[in-house]
C-alpha cells in the first residue's frame, strides 16, 4: 500500500470531507456511518448516491470498510492512521481536565510510587479509559547488599541505597546454601558496588565472576547467580507498570467480539513481561505518540490503541512514560493533550524531588 499521506494528498475536497466525516462520526459513536446520514452534515449539497460512490472509492483505497453488507462504513486501521497523521485536530487541554489532574497530583507528599499511582488514577478518571504508568527504576547508588535466609527454600536479598531507599526481594536460593556461603556472596558483591547504581552493578558482576572465579566457592557463586536472576526478574519489572481504570473499558457493553477484545487486552496487561518495550515506544523522540491496532506491539492482539508520552528527569533523560489505552475509536483529539500535560507534570514533579 502506498504512503497514507500521499493518499490523503491525492483525495479531492469532497472525498476528504466525506472521509473526515466518517471517521469523526465513528470516533464519537463507534457505529458504522451511512451515506444518508452524511448528506446532512456535508458542506456541499449532494445526493446519497453520490456520497455512496465516494465511500466506495475510499473503501477501494483501503481507508474505509463495511462491517456488514447493508451497513454503513467504518475507518480501517490505515484510515485511522491517515486521519491521525493528517486530519486530526488536537484541541487545547480542557480547563476542567487540567484542574482534576492538578488537584490529584498536587498532593506531592509521600513516596514516588504513591504519587505515580495517583497519576494513573487521575488519568483514567479524566479520560474514562485505562491508564498505564511506567515508573522509573531506582537509580541511586547501592550502599549495601545482604542475603537473609528465611527457610531452606526461601531467602531475601536486601538492597540498601545511598538515598536511604531499601528494597527486599524474595527468591528461592540454590540448594545447599549455608550462612557462610551467603556471607561470602554478599561480601563479594559489596566489594563491587561502591559508587554504582543497580543497572551498573548488573553489567559488571558477570564479568567479575568470570575473572575472579577462583576467589569464591561454588555455593557462593550459585548464590550470586540467583541474586542476578532476582534483579533481572520479569516480575520486578512487571511491578513498574501501574494499570488503572480497567473497569472503564467495560462501561459500555458491546458486541461479543468487543468483549473478547477487552478480555484479550486484560490478559495482555496481566501477562506483560517485557516492560522495557513500553518505554521503547517513546524513545524515537519527545512528545505524544499514537499506536493504532496492530501498530501497538505490546497489545496488538487486542486491537487496541495506545496514546503514550515519555516523561523526563531534570537531565532530560527519559525515565518513564504515561499513557491511555482503549478501543481504536478513542477520542484522540481530547486525549493527546491530556497525556502530554500529565507527562510534563510528572517530569516536573520528579525533577523537583531530586
């Protein structure tokens, strides 16, 4: 298929107006749009038969589709992408929406996790969709690491950071571990961590283990490997993704296929492991990005759309993201400025804390 923007440029004024009217009506109602309905909204007085011919041409171009033989038309994924890229009119942030977000985020007390949880609640409440918030990794330097035995098959790795933050992570230790091997593993790691963040330590440990293999016994070596597995564990990454407002997606009962789409989306959200992919969606540059249907590599099976924007720290480094996910007929023009404003506000709040 040719470039969507080229298709848009090749459309005449009537075809472009009909296309815009179909998409805008679909985004508002979610229903197919018929030719007779369109004749009442077009600037030019034309017959329903003329409008039908234009819609057939747009369908031939792959921009519209007929869900049923006798029904009206709905935009295809290509049509929605072309509309978003070339015809979408993004309004200013509604004053009431801004006040709701400000009121929720204004309570800037407490930890970062609590604040970002309120961000998710505010975003889902304002948009009436499901919100996603990717929280930053804790990047302070590590001061101390300790392994604590809880039972023969359970242990904790305790991470103490230079800013006072403490993380306790439960894991299953290798068989045969002793207090001595745990101390040896902790001592080996503590000798490496001075002045380093968790991500920096992870990159270095494997190299050090290979270079200094003779300095530690096999049990301590296995313990360090287990610790690495815990730090890189997908479950801990999963905790970085805050999802709020899932019930909003079920507020309007629809067809069986719509309920199945939402069920698939929920499954995706529950099972999603590689949270790094979510942040990668924003790495091509600043600002809001829109992913429609299968363009959204995280939730493509559900046929959902995602409006997402990164937020940055004081050094202008991307450290997280906020977004809204829902059906492809999202009100993009309203949601884009909401997501954009929320991301900028989160970045400012986190920068002010540092």
